[in-house]
C-alpha cells in the first residue's frame, strides 16, 4: 500500500484555505493547473511509497513512539511557494517549524528502522500542495496572492499515517483518494 506520515489541518483551517484557493482559481490561466482539494490537504512529513503489508505493524509501532516523544506544537498556514518552476504550487507554514521539521525527521527515521526503503534524505520544507502542473508554469500571480494569506493557528496534537490510492480511471481532474490508516496523539496531548 502507498503510505505517508502527515499532519492534517483542522476543519477551520481547511475552510480558510478553501476560500483562498477559490480566489486563486479565478485568476487568469488557473484552468491550466490541476488543483488539489480539501481531502488532499496535508503536510506530508515522510513519504514512504509502496510499503509491504507485513512491514506496516512495525512502522506503526515506531510511529507511535515518535508521536509519544513529540510534544504538541502550534502552526498556521502562511504564504506560499513553488517547486519545479510551477510544477507544484503550495501554501507554506509558520509557527513552531523546528518541531514540525523534527517530527518529519523522526517519521523518516522510524520508517528506515522498520525496513521501509527510503530514498536519499532531503531537508524538510513544510508545504501543503494546492496545485500541480505537468510542465513549468509561471505562478508569480498565485504566489503574490498567497503572500498575504495566513490561516488561524492550531495546535498539532496528532500524527497520521495515511494511505493514498492514485486515480485509475483516466478521467481528467480525478484526484487521489486518501484514507487515514492510523492516528497517534502527540506527547502530552489528550
């Protein structure tokens, strides 16, 4: 199964971002991007790719330990950025990014210890993808609009293991489906 560890924003933050994305979709050229929607809005901490079912229990045990060792922390969505010359447009984060990055590093280490094949380690960049493109796109107008965007802050209290199923129908605009497989409370939460 295709898995990743993530932080999921609460509903009130999703609503704020949905309003911002609706405004972005009205800008010229927006129909040339593949916009993600609320079911896909998350901060990926570690992407595991295809994981053998027999590895999932060990991965889950290790992620539960990671959650217990990490205290709740505050973040908000703030501004935006891009990867790959507009191939990915994203909302950024502000707040306790040090703890968010530490959580991402711990999720990656947990997977390696559980036997999940991980690629080369990359420095974590907190982002929530709002649109993609198969080719390079000039996204300056979207970045300018996102510059002033800030969501309400929230306290991250749990870590999620999420399964993603890629579209198979070939229907343009079809989005991946996401399912939370497990969720663990952070350190002192709850």
